[in-house]
């Protein structure tokens, strides 16, 4: 019996692309799922985030209304899940850094799906090897994550941006929760790159101009989904009221993508809620919107797009 005439479901990858449209060697972008939540401190479950995003992405329509095309018909490869290293957080971060370095060295655009936010320092370290001090990081988040350590480890999700702060120029957007130690660090270090959520209200988008002025030409974007208001993104481990909404967030991201060289991004901290697929789909749509705009800007869309 031949299998040639039997229809099989596409591989379990981002958008459910057919195998011939998602080969690694032909890919412009590579999805790296990292199901890791070993240092979560409130509600665990972000290890289920990458699978939930990939599952929801299969329901995303491939036509982008803003771009007026189908930008991601091909050229996106999804790697198997990167398993946590049981030696601990430092070993896991080293493995992530190695994986991202390999992808970048192959000339491909890395997209990391978390998992908890502690993983972000690893891709930043990997990408910094290529761009050096010319790299800046844009963080969308409810929390500043600037503790030096938390729960006896410097590799905790609550300390991740302190690690990043030592690696690249950092701009933080949507922040609305921090601790005394972090405030003292902000004052002592002279860090002036925080756009507090309270500054982003109303119709005045001057805060976006402030972000753009701070960013260097080469930008890595990290999005903790708790940056969004819980009314539209309840599925996070540490929700905070007063967060960002969909269209203003896209307005910011579109400007960054259009005016800067985005060199990679991650979407982290989806903590799926059984029966609530809206959050999973929103995370998948966010990845789709960002990648689609990056593909169009870089000329990675084929004639069929």
C-alpha cells in the first residue's frame, strides 16, 4: 500500500505550515519553543505556553489585513521544544543561548516562545555577540524585573532585566509594578529608560516618540504578556491591572519594526487557562503580526504572498 495518496496533517509547527514550506534550510525565521517555568513565584504553568501558542496559531488566518497580503505562507521553521536542563537555571540559559547563537549564525531570525521571562537574557547574550554595544532591548512588561536576585538566584524571572541591563541599552514600557530595591537601583544607576503605564493614558502618543529616541538601530524585543491588561490577557502568572491594549501596542511595535532593525524577539509568560483559548490565540496573533511585518520590511515575502 502506498502513502502517496493519503492526506496527512501538517507538522505541528507555527501556523501549521506544510513541511515543504517550513524547512529549516529555506527559513528566514526560526521559532524556538522553550517550555520552562522553574523560577515562577505566583502561578506556575508557563511551561505550557509554547505549545498553546503553536496550537492556537493553526487557527490564525494567513491574510494580514494591515499588510494586504499573506506574508507567512513559507519561510518559518519551528524547532522541537528545547527541554530544560535539570542541572538548574544557569545550564538551561546556556542551552538557550547556544540554540539562538546557532540560528543567528545560520543567518536566520530567531523567535523564542516562553516559558517564563528568565529565558530572555540568553537570546540577548547570543545576539549581542553579533551586534555588540550597538544592540538595544525593548521590553514590554508589567514588571521592571530589575532585582539583582530573587529567591536566592540571579537567574529568576524577577531579575531577568537586571541581567539584560548589563548587556544592552534597555527601554522598558508598560511598567506598573516594582519593589523598593528596584527603585533604589533605578535611582542609583541613573536608568531613565522606563515608560510607566501611568504615562501612557489618553490619546497622546508622545510616549512612543520617547521609546523611538532611546532605541539604537538594532533592537531585540521581549514581550512579557502581562504587559497587556488582564481584561484582554488574563492568562499570565502575575497579572497587573492598568495594562496595555491591542492597537496602541501594535502601533508601537509597527513603528519599531518599520524604523529600526529588529534582530529577534521573544513572547513569554503565557500561562494557559483551561477553556480560555482567547489568550492563547492573542499570543499567537501577536507573533504572526510581528513576523509578518518583519517579513514584508525585509523582502522575505515570495510572489505568492
